[in-house]
């Protein structure tokens, strides 16, 4: 092995950091092939969490409540719906489009699912019928796909810019949601449907949370091994072995540490008594499991399927993609239809969590979804963006909102902070792309 940069993979041993730069942080990051923007977001998240921990304790770390197991559990549940939709927004923005209608679409889909459960299906089925929540959820997702595909078709085949189409959708779907219920609050939801929203019943408990954590660790190890084998197979550059070990170890510690900490949040005494007494942990909430499943599925779609590669190709250069034989219009329709499906899932989580569909459902959600994707590294110029980054961006956004609410910051000031964060994120992306092109 040489002291210089690795020019070809060495299958026996995964080498060095590049000579004398072994001790430098920048060389370490390059060797581990870590996305610097993702690393920056993690750093920003840590700063936010530490800051609100001190702020919520009037300057005292020990008296702070932001990093309590209870607050972090609630934070994970609150992040789920926005994170789910942000994964779809990544592909929309990557394809050089935008969807301003997701908040209003969430409202109309949530209202439709609520009316099916509370007012329509009970006339034909008993209130305890297991078909009520299945039919309602399926109808919401199918309706979301249809609305998304309709908007995508107008954009792709009529040629109306996505900004205009989805701005119109923002107004139309919001008005339709209001007309469907005349401004009423529709409640309650089916008992099984409520489990999608978390709460004291919508969790899997400590034991199954550990099972999920162990499976996640096994998956991390498998992905690292498989990635290494694929690089060897195709002759790609290999990371040093220590880098793989470090990434795997840190990831496993984070997963198991998070599970252990969240499992310290127990059911209230009254609910615990109903289940036999003792300390009973909430464990992971169902919305969190749903969001994890969506992230894994969307990452597979974006990185492993032809459709995902087409979306990135269109975002990188639409003309070249079309000349290369990609059906750009059909791909655009599919992208917006997929966005509609994810909005349907997000609407189900939101309505189940509230146990009602309210007139203000989904207001400003489009702001948080777009901001989550952009903060997560998705470029508004198209062609660049990751699914895990969007979920991390959603966590950053929700941490800001939750932390400010916890310390008593007024709603108007919260909106100002979120708007400033979005502008800063886009500015940083612009600077980053300018330097990359230089």
C-alpha cells in the first residue's frame, strides 16, 4: 500500500487517510465519505437541543425539560407526519418542481377519512367493524394518489408551471375540505385507526422496541457489508476498514441508546394499573415506525429503482433526460402521484393523533414540508437531495417549533424563526453549489 491517495481498491486492507493528513478532521471526514451538509445538520440539531435544554431550565442543564424522555418521545411523534411527506417532497423538488398544496391536500384527505369513519361507513357497517379503518385508510391513500396525479398531469401535459398548479391546489383543496364538513370538527375516529397516531395505545412497548432496535442494528451491519462487497465487485474505491467500523459502531450506539432512553418514559399510573401495574414503558410510537418504514421504502425507490434514477436525471438535465429516452411527462405524473400517497399517509397519522379532523388541519404544513426537504440538503435547482436528509430536516424543524413552544415563545415569533431558518438554508445551499461549480 502506498502513502498517497488510493487510486484503485485494495481488497485485502482498507488503507489510510492520505499521508500526513491522517490526524486532520477534514481528512477523516473525507475518508469516511460523510456528507458534510448532513454532518452540519447533525451539528445544528445538537446545538438546538442543547440550547433548548438550558433555556427550558432557566439556564440550568439539570432543570431543563427539552431533553427529557417524555419530550423527545412527543417530538418523535410530532415529526412523523411532516417527515413522511418531506420524503416525497424531495423527489418533487429534485425533479425541478414544487408542491405548495400538500397542507391543503392533507386537510381534504383527512376530512374525507374522518367523514367515512364517523358519518358514512357506520350506516352500512357496525361501529366496531374492522373494515371501517381499512376502507377509510385505503380511500384516503387512493384519493391522495388521484389528486397528486391530476396535478402532475396538468403540469406535465398542459405545461402549467408546478408553482401555479399547486398554488391553485392550495386554495381549491382547502376550500373543498371546508365545504365537505362546513367547518365542523369530525370525531371520533375508529378505535383501531387511532393506533396510527400514537398516544398511550399506539405504541409497541419496551420489548418490541428493543426488537426493532436490534433488527435496525443488524440492518446497519448488513448494509455496510453489502456496500463493501458491491464496491469490490465493481472495482469502486473502498473506505478504510476503520471507517466502516466507526460508522457501524456509532450508528449502533445511537440506535440502542435512543431505544434505551425512550423506554424510560412510562405510562401514567392510572393506565399502568389497567394493564397490571408496575412501570410500563411507552416504547416506540406507531407513527415513528410508519415514518421509518416510509424512509426505507422511499430510499429504495430513490436509489435502487429505475423511476428514482429517472427523477434525478430529469432534475439534473431535463433536456438530456428526454433525449436519452426517459418519459419525462409520465415520470412527473408518477412523482406527484407518489407525493399524494405520502400526503394520504401523513393525513391518516395526523387525524389519528388528534382523534378528529378539524377545520384548520394542515395549515402551514406545506411550509414545514418544503423547509424540511430544503434544510435536509435538497436543492431547489433540482437534481440533488436525499431521503434521510429530509427526515433529519423535519426533525430540525420540529425541534425548533417544539422547543419554542416549550419555553413559551409566541406563535408569531415561531413563524419568524422558521422563515429565517428556511432562508438561511437556501442561502447555504446556493453558496455550496456555487463553490462546487467553481
